[in-house]
C-alpha cells in the first residue's frame, strides 16, 4: 500500500505530537538503559580489578550483540508489526537492567549486558522504519531529530544518574533507578504511539530478505552512509568511554560525581539533532553533513589541551557534531532506501553499533599504550575519515526521477 500525502503525519498535528512524545520516551529509555554503565567503568576497574579495555566490555558487548540483532529485528517487525516489537523491546530491556543492579559478580554482569543487546534491538531500527513509513516527507527530518533528542536526553540521564548516585549510594542503586525509569517510559510509549497506518505485514522469507540486503549495497550512496554511522558512534563512544579515566586521575582528580555531571553536556545533543536535521531538510543533507564532522574534529583537538574548560569545550563540540551528524545520516538512509526501509535501517544501525563495539574497545588499547593522546589520535583518525566520506557523499548524484515515499528527494 502506498501512503498518500494526506494520510501521513504532519508537523503541528496531534498525531505528530503523540508520535514524538512516544518516540522521545522510547529514545530516552533505550539509550539510558544502554549507556548507564559508561561513567561506571573506572569504578568497575577498581571493584573487579580489570583493565580499562576489559571494563569497556560492559558496553562493547552490549553494542556488539545489538548490532547483529538489529539485522533480524527489522525483519521481525515486518512480520509482527512495528509497535508490538518496540513495546516488548522496552519492557524486556528495563527488566534486564534491573537484574544487572542485583548481579553479584563481573561475569554475570557481562552476561546480562550481553542479553540486553538482544532485547534492545527491537527499538532503534524499527523506530527509524516507523518514522519513514508514517511521517510526511517534509516532517521526517524534524521527527527524526526529536527522536534522537530523546536519545540524547536518555543517554545523558542514564549516565548522569548512575554517575552521581554511585558516589552517594553505590552504583547498583543508580542502575536500578535507571531501570525503573525505563519501565515508566515503556508505559508512556505504549499509550501514546499511534498505530501504524501504512504498515503491511510481510512473512519472514529469508531469501527475499537477503536479496533486499544485497540490493542496498548496489546503491551508490547507502554503503557510504552505513560507514558514516560506524565512524560517528565509534568516535563519540570512545571519547566518553575513556575521558573519565583521564579526569579522575591527576592533575584533575575529579570525583565520580563530578565526572557524572559532565555528561550533562549531552543536553547539547537535544538541540543539535533537531536543529541540524531541520537545517538539512531545508538546505540538503549533502550540504550540511560535513559540518558535523568538522565540528567533531575541532573538538578532538581541543581535548588535547591541559586546561579543563578547553577540554569541556571540546567535548561540547564533539557532542554537537555527533548528534547533528547522526540525525542527518539516519534520516538520509530512510529516505534513500525505498521499499527496503526496514533492512536499510537495520544495516545502518548494525554499522553504527559495531562502531561503538569495535572502536570503543580499541580505544582502551590506545589509552593503555599512549594515554589520552593515543585516544585522541585514534578518534581524530575516525573523524577525519568521516569528513572525507562526507565529501564523497556531497558529490553523489541525486536519485533519478521524482522523489517518492521512502526515497531521498533530489538535492542540489
């Protein structure tokens, strides 16, 4: 079934507000549950006697499993429906994080975090697909930006809550609080999200699914967009994984609470994702994307400075550029993929979270070898590669013919 423009969700309507409330809550819960362990990594190193790279497995294992599970989640939502898959994902994920707060040992904690990667997979790719199917072409950039804003606030809040409460009540209390917030967000999501109006159930057909995946890699733009996702999250997560180790050590000697409060910088992402997504919708994604990587590169250079205010300013630039870049690239994937929207979203997020898993772990090896300068060199290389790919995408020929629902409109 092809959606008519009149039947899609438009900016300013009650359906648009309900959709954004639901997906803001979903993004908030998903990324709070996923990243709540990040500020606790130095504490895990102390409590369990593990290295920085080993401690980072508490996040890298989750995102690695999540990356592979996302390849299947989109197909399951094609058969079972978008809203049921997303609701079940949120509930199961919140319960697993609640169990993590009770885990007595390191290996059980890693097992629960691994299972969390499976349960979380039902939300990110399906949310992108839902927006691509239900949103008007002129509203999807803002809608995607607002969803990513919820992700930014959730990622910040999960880190902030655990980082601050760890100093006062211990990390287990902080993780439990994040899990309870996740359960509340699951209820808001279930009540607020409008049912799919353009979803048509498709049976699980492995051969057809493989054919859709293969077709995407024959597209002139999608493989480069997938690579951009890998580089964006890989660089961003690596910075936040290991900056805490630097700031807890001399000459800064910050407390765990102070390091947790630094994650308040995530609020920058709530603005940049919506603003840059809307700007890209007006000026063209190819014209705006490179600025996100340029900001991140400048931010990495600032983190090499010794004064703490300059380091924090660099972190602001990295955060602004990351969320803006992710908003642009993710909406571009949905618009370019055509009928294979679910598979394109899954492939993009596979690359995206593999960036977190691979680069997030490798950054620990760089930190062990060269300290923060090693991390900055590694991240700078990733960002520079992303900037070069943005130039490649700028020169990409627009899709032939008039734009249709699910494809990228031709841009100058």
